[in-house]
């Protein structure tokens, strides 16, 4: 595991709307630190600093939050709330974690080899975008790569065909279909048949 990225945070002693708006105008996102069985801690995080930390370490990384009172919190990002219009970070939720206790986390699936299949007029569709895995926080990656370059049209890939990184497990049914390869020509013909039926 690489060294944890440190994110400096401010403790919010006031949650009044006026004080929160002042923080936002000064480039902060509001947030909370949540611990199991503990009261949540209201914080503010510089947006630029948070973006740099995420870019460097990834969405599922373990971070150390450093507060002005010399308190340090080992956390993972629980939720990022983004304004749908401004596309700006509105609120952040951090979950306190222990490096010696397992957690469950969604990990994105990243398909590789799709360009090669597209050259053969084959499209791969996925029934899931994320895999719920369990493991120690420091072992959970940002994404799990799945090579689909050897798939043929009409083939499916089950969850048992996906190799999880070392130290991770999942409760997903091994026989669940995750990926399906279809021939683009067949798909186009099906779409054309549907269009013809609709016009009749």
C-alpha cells in the first residue's frame, strides 16, 4: 500500500446557513466524518485539495484527514454529492475505517480489449457497472479490469470468470452473467425489425 494522502480539513463549529455559505464562497466543500457508534464531525474541505488527492490516490483510497486540533482521522470517501447543474462538489461524507478490519465497497468494472472487438463488429454489454467486494480498506482498488478481447459474439462472461484482486471476496452469485458479447450486425437487424413493426 502506498503512503496515505493527507487532506487538511477545517472543523465547522457553526452550521448556520450564513457561515456555511461563507465557507463555500472561499472555495470549501462542506462535509462530515462518520464513525461507527460515534457522533458525526462537521468539517470543511478545500475543493482543490480534495480533487488533487482523489486524482493522485483514487476514489477508493484510504486518506488521512488532518484537523487544526492535531486530530487525525483514517478515512475513505463514503459519498460525493455533486450539484447536477454546476457540476461542483456540494458535500462530502467520509467514513472512519480501520486498516485491520474488513469493509464492503463498490468497485467499478473497467473493460479492456473493447476496441479490438469493435473492429470485429462485436459489442460487449454489461449487466452491472460495479462489483460489491469485501476486504481490508488498503486492498480495495478504484477499479477491476476485465479483459474482453477474446470474447466472441453470443458468449457471456459469468462472475466466476472475473479474477478479483488478492485479498478481496464477493458474495455475488458465481453463475451470474456479468457481460454479454453481441454482433453489431445482428443488433442492427433486430432494431430494424422493431422499427418496421412500429411503422406497420
